[in-house]
C-alpha cells in the first residue's frame, strides 16, 4: 500500500487567515487529488493536481480560494485562503497506485474560529 | 456525473452479529473501493473491487458490475468495526473517486 503523509493533522485557525496543508507520497505518482469532508458529510473532490500543469478544479471550488501546488511527482500542497467558519472540515489528499487503487493521507482536521 | 447510493445510512449491531452493506451506482465503473473511516477521520482501504469477490478475514465484498452494485459483508462484528463505511467509484473518464454518502455502523458490546 502507498504511504501518504499529510500535515498538519489538525489546526485551529482564525477567520481571515490562510492555512497550507502538505501532502507527501512515498513514491512518484502522476495524479494527486484533494478532497474535503464537511462535518457529518461524505467526501467531495476539490481538485486534481497534476505535476507540471495547473490543477483542475471541480464545480464550486476556485483557485483563489484553494490554490494548489504540485512541484514534483511526490509532493503537493493545498492552501485554504481567507478562511471562514464554513471552511471547517477535514481535508484529505489522495494518490493512485496501480492499477488505480486510491490511497489517502490521514487527513487535516481544520477548525476556523 | 455518476451517482453512488449506499444503504442503510445507519446500522446498530450487537457484537457478534453479521451485516451487509450495499452500494448502488448509476453507470459503468472501472474502479470501486470500500473504505472504513475510523473515529479519528482516517480512511482505511478495505477492498479494491471493480468486479468479482474478495475476502479479508471477517470482511468480504462482492461487486456485480453488470448490475451496478456492490456488497460489503461484515461477519462476527466487533466494537472496533464501528465507524463510517464508504463506497467510492471511478469511471474511465474520471480518475478521481466519487463517494457515496456512507453507512454509519455502531457495534455495541
């Protein structure tokens, strides 16, 4: 199985500030994904992060609010910008291993106060 | 996009009981996975099963792709099985997963 390290594991942030979440995979992967899980809800895809190109965002998510970087094949970051209490969620990164099984980091539990 | 429905939404069992969780999906898939989310929020891979049957200890899963459903069986349930079980699918045009709404399982001692 893939090892995906995500940090921070949790944080409490003031509204109006930004938080950057890091995701490190133990081997090179083509595609990485970022998901959001709001309290009591299922997971929703935020964006797909490809190395060497801009991330592809899902409907309802915009780059200004959730900028993503993918500098190489093992690392990605997601920034949650200008946070409000509605951004309080668990944020998870994911990568695919052959044939196309998805693995997840341990998640970042964000609380905005 | 593809729709994923899970049932039941909530399930309460006594320790030692068996259960079946169901996942229906609306279109052809080339990826189907079952996950267990523990109380700390971590997603644990249970099965990668786009078709066929697999078993791992007390858990087994079956996917009938032609009929667009998958089943997760939990036998002799334990309190540590508590949590939320998610079914998620991917199709040929979308490598990312689409998640169902989950089944929240509570196993009581």
